[in-house]
């Protein structure tokens, strides 16, 4: 199929989801209500938090979930499914409920960031599509937040499309990066699709096409006199590139009443070259000319350049952002946590020889706990029936140290999950991308401790449990381990 043919993304699923759905259908279990949670086990890059991203695309997927005639024909060709099941798929639409964190919420390991409560067949079919969106976009948004933080207030642009794994990765990666805090993208499709500011300069090929560097700069300045940014490292930054940029400013732009907006460095020792470039530009009276840097940058490289006194005003970040190169797998999972029979929800738990893979069972709620100054001191997992009353001291349990008696005092709580889908239809108010981006920044600036935002050895955000929830989990663990 051509890339440009219409795709039915409803088919974004693993085969086992369809074979299990068929099995439930044959065994008359398809309509039984179940609950699945999405959660993850560790933050990328050993960081202190992650950013929940991709919810808008999940909603679009759920609302448009259907199977075309071509899809049914493909399923028939596999020889795995009977005609009554294929007839069922022909008129299929998701009919369950989904609750989730609002997009852009700061999140932590082991807590339910999205919950599906739906007929068993419905809940099973959507696993891969949900995880695809959350795993990719949450990873890139979290990486972007780290890179933006390392730039210490300087402009950061997404330059990563050409290093992305494919077109969709570039498109949605740019969206996630903008939510995470980058200021613009070089990817036109993302700019058009999501109303993200676009930015860009020139490539080395422009400079190399012309017979000499000055001619290349002059032609570009004459074409874009209001936004001239010149790439100065094609031949020699300090002996050729910067001097020719200064000459272009003096001979082409200033006579037109224009100013040279910037120069870009894309190779070499960026700290050293930027300091030398800054001195040369200032000596020429171009103190307002910005210096832009690119070339395989990440949060650690940017931080190092600035510690060394690098004179860089803006960073273009490519492959290390769009592929989250240092830790490219987010690892969110989708696990069944409860089965409802005769109106009674019974918790389910997954056991493992690896303690971190034991799941948190049952239908639950998660709250963010704030101190009297509005700082998030912990998240709290509770049974959906637990009463959370913080008007008096409230006992909680740290599952890593359950023997300690601890209380929240003078705190407030906010339920983190909100209704997203009801009976297959969206009830969630989608916010503009700019609003989601602002929400991320607000949390990081005012709610989340700076100690959790360190690159090295960040403070662990506590994900605690109510005593009732902790006891329910321990009882179920004991029962399953002795069955």
C-alpha cells in the first residue's frame, strides 16, 4: 500500500489482541466488564518524572475505531476467524469507558495513568494503539523537558525529523517535543497539523552550490532580508564563515536598513567557536546578532557548553531529541486489574519472580497530595471506594517501607484521573497544544520539587497507598501465592 493511501489506523494492533477477542467471542465472555490500567515502571534517563502525552490521539483512535471491508477481507484471509465473528467486526464500535490523567500531567512510575473499563473484547482490542501513543509521545515530551531545562532559558528548536524513525515519528515527535517545552519545530507537517511555530535557516548545500561563500550569503540575504541567519561552518568558521557573515551584514543588509538575525554553528567545539564568534560579531557592531548551535546536542552537551561559557542564544536539537537516543524505550504497559461479575468487581494481580513486575490490583483512584505551599509531596493510590479526608491527619503507607507509621498533615488532595471516554464517545475537553505546553511548565515551575528535576540522582517522588488499598493488595498476594 502506498504511504499516501488512506490508512485505517484501527488495524494498529497485535495479532494476539484479535485472536483473544475471537476466543472471548466464541466463549461468550466478550461482553463481561473488565478493567485495565496503563502504567510504567521507571522514568527515562533515570530521571525524576515523566510527562503524560498522546491522549488526544488516543481519543481520535477510539472515536474512529472500525473495520473496513478490506480489513475484514484481510482477517478472513488469515484463516483464523469464523464468519460470525467477522460479521460482528463489520459493525464494531468501542463501547467502554476510559479515564486518564489530563494530557501534559507530570506522572510517576507504578501509578495508573489511564484506565479502561469496558467489555472484555473492547478492552483487549485497543491495547497496542493506546501504548503506541503513550510510549512514544511521553518519551519525547519527557526528553524535551530535560533538554529545555538544560538550556536555562535559551531558545530550543526541534530539528529532528530527518533522524526520526519514520514520518509519523517525526510528526508526533514534534508535537510531543512542543508539549515538553521546545519553542519551535523545523518540521512543516507538524507546524501545519498542530499549529506549532516553525523555524529554520539553510543547509550546507546552499553554501556549497555557489562558487564562493560570500556569494551564497549575499544571495540568501537578498532573498530573506528580514530573517537572515547564515550557516558559517561549511568551510572555516573563524577564517571564512563569520567574516563573510559580517561582510554580508555590512554590504547587503545594513544598506537596506536590516540587521543580520543570526549565525549558526553546526560542527566543531561549540563552546570555543561560539565565544570567538561572539567576540568577532560584537567587534563588528553586531551585538544583536544571535548565535545558534546544532550538531547532535542533548541535555548534557548543552549543559557542558554553557558551563564552559559558550555564547549560544539558541539550540537546534535533532536526533537526541526525536529518538530519545539516550533511553529510547518508555515501557508503559497495559494490564488487567479487575473483572466484574454480577455487578461485583474482583481484583486481579500479576505475580512475578521480579518484584517490580507485580501489578497493583483492583479498581483504584490516584491522588496528588499537596502541602500547604502547593508543592506536590506524594501521589496516593486508593481503592475507588476509599474516603480521602485530609481535613485531619491522614495515615498512608509507603509500600517500600510499610512498617513505618506515617501521616499527611495540613495537605490537600487532587484526583488525577478525569473522564475521557464514556460509552465510546469523548467527554474530554481537548485543550490547544499551547495550553498543554503551558500546563507542563506550570507544574514544573510551581508544583514539582526542583530536587525531582535534577539530571543526576533526582529525589524520588513518593507513590504511597492508603492502608486499605495496601492491605487489599497484600491479602491478594498471599492468596495467589498459596493457591
